[in-house]
C-alpha cells in the first residue's frame, strides 16, 4: 500500500535537516523504541540568557514520515523560546508538512513528545510522557501505550474512533486485544464536558509599508543572517516593494547547491513572522 505524501514530506525525507546530535546538548528527549518500530532522539542547545533554542538536531529510526516530522520539527523550533516551542502541537507539525497520511499521524505525535521531553530534561523536570509511563495503566502492550496517553492524545486531537487512536498512538495496531478497552476510554473522553470554546483572536493589524520594512529587516538580521553566517554564508537585502522582498545570497550561499532550499526557508520565516503574503525573490550575484 502506498502513501500519498506531500512534496514537503518527500523533501524532508530525502533531504532531512539537522540530522545528528548536538554537541554537549542542554536538553535531550528520547521517545519511542526500536522494538515498536519508531524511535526518536531530539537534542537541543539553549541560549540560557534568552531561554531560546539555538540549535536542534535529531536521530530517528523510523519511516519516511518519522524522518520528515523530525526534520521539520527542528526547523520550527530553532530561534524560538522554550515556551514558544512548547506551543507547537503535533497538528502544527503535520500542517507545516502540508499534511500527513492519517495512518502516519503518530509520527507527528512522537515529535511533539520528543520536544516536551527535551525541554523537561533541560529544566530538570519530568515530561508528560514520563508521568504517563510511571503512573499509567498499560492498555496496549504491543506498543507500550498507557491509558493516560490515549486520553491525552484523544483530547488534544479530538479523536472520535478507535482507528483514530491507532493512527495517532499505534495503540490497537498489534494483536488487537485492547480494541474494546480503547473504545471504552474513548466513550469516557467523548462524554466529558466539551472544553470552553476559545475566544476568537482579534484580526491582525495591517502593517504599514514602514512597519513591514522594519520588521523584514529585523527578521533578516536576528533570525536569518546568524544561521547563514554559521556556514560562512550571508545575504544582502536589495529591495522591499509591498509584500515582494528581493535579496541576494552572498559568500558561501552564492551558488550553493542548497540555495533553493535556503530561499524557501527564508521565505517561510518572513511569512511566519511578517506577513503570509510575502513573496521572496532572489537575485543572482554578479
């Protein structure tokens, strides 16, 4: 059976970013197990003064979705404060990849758990996964999934069916002896009072040209250039015309085989922080 993978999933699977282990990491998160078919180790380096993630790398044993989810997670959390990073959900990871097959959503859950574990390790705390494993009643022995994890993932993702639980946690995907127990747990979760509907966020204030120019410069100087300069590269800002931003990649970035991916990454940063309508154009040097 083939999976319908997006181009972003294929890209991060074939060309994963930040593979390996951070040297002398400040936080380490280890989730899954080779016996269960998926294992992930996430290591982070933290700027302690700013409480900000400077570097993130991963090592994984798993399928293409696990590799892609881990790769994109490291890109999403770099430059964020720990609290900002912890706001990233497994659905955010899947959305950033343009979606995952429903049968592979457990890969994004594993990435989220690794992030929580790495931050908890840095802070000298126990992660939610640790609490679930230590005090939790095992439901799926095939994949080591506790009742607490099933309840948490079902609530966070509003899961409705046993098949959903299997897709997001693997529970029930082995011998099947726990399927009735999973259904019982789901019935209890569904019977809980629905969470209070969050208030709609106010519409974002439209930026003036001057504000947009200032924000673009700030993102390039604080978020983009430091990453390029680590590898001997840099960029020049050529022009900002409304939502069109023109740059030139220089130094080691000029002519680099990965220049196309670098441009995509810069555009995503500008869209995330400045304006979703940003279009990045890259001029050739010379």
